[in-house]
C-alpha cells in the first residue's frame, strides 16, 4: 500500500481563543491532485502552514512524506502561499534562474515550457506584470519542481477569468503524466473542480468529508452542488 503524503491526527491550532484547526483528522493519499475546499476562514491556510512546519500544532500530530514537518520535509515541498516579492527590474527569466539555483528539484527546461504554454513573456519585468501574469510566474516556480508534494494556497484568488482559464488549462496538461501529490485550496470551485481526483471538505477547522471526488459527485452531483449542500446543512 502506498504511503500517504499527509496524515493529520486530531490536529488543533489555536490563535487566541479561536481554533483555526479543531481536532483536524485526515489521511491524504500520495500521487493525487487534492482539492482542499471550504469557505474563507475555515482553516485551509493554517493547515498548509502546519504541513510545511511554519506553525506547530497545539495538539495532535502530523506526518508529511512519512516524517514530522521540518527542514528535511520542506526540501520535498513546493509551497505557493501568496504573491511573491520581487525587485521591480527582475524578469520571469531572472525568477527561473533564481529557482534553478536555490529551489531543490527545480527543472529550468520544464519552467520554460510552462511559461510558453501559459503565455509568460520571459523578458517582461515584474513591475510591468499584471496580477495574473505574476501569478503565472509564481505558479510555474512551484509546478516546475520535481518534488513529492506541491501546495497551492488559493492560487487563483484575485486573478481575472481569462488568466485563470490559461493557468488551469496549463495545469491540467502538465499534471497529466506527473506522479506528484498536489494540494490546492480554493473556495471558487466551479472552474477548477476538473483538476481534483481527491477532495477534503473543511468547515470551522474540521475535516467534514474526505474521499474520492468521483464518489462525491456520484452522491451529490458537481462539487459546486456538494459545497452548497454540505455548508447549508451546517449553518
């Protein structure tokens, strides 16, 4: 049996009196594209920061790639948290050269292919890029790494529809023959549900459902319908 990529056992993380994660319990199989779904504030970002070791749980345990999160596991994780911070004169080409030098498993040739597919101008300066163009560069820096786990936290937030379509199309084609585990959080489900073959539904810091996406669709219909049905029941 393949080892899970992430195992959370009764993980709780508090910020003041609020539980961002509340006895969160889930096992995520390896080699899957996983949708981490839930409304804003349900704990998705805290879960990702816990997986990467950026925050430590107050209770419970977590294993990532068979180990406790730390510097060793982070060499095997490509994490996209939010917008990057670049020098204004940096170009996408500079960003990819930086990735080749500093990021474990970064494949420069794969990055250039993805840039071509996603219509990224390698010579455009960061100061001249739109939010959508910059998001594509950040996404490529993650997707071009040959590591066991890629984590994308709301990668489409604030990006226009045309840019989202280009990004999603590029991801679908690129992931087709990959054996990596990809965790993608989003609360905008309709456009991206075709990416997911495994789904974790979150609400108020808890995992309220996890399993094969096809099973969810068989029971409820589209993931959008699942989202509406499950969260309406819990209001």
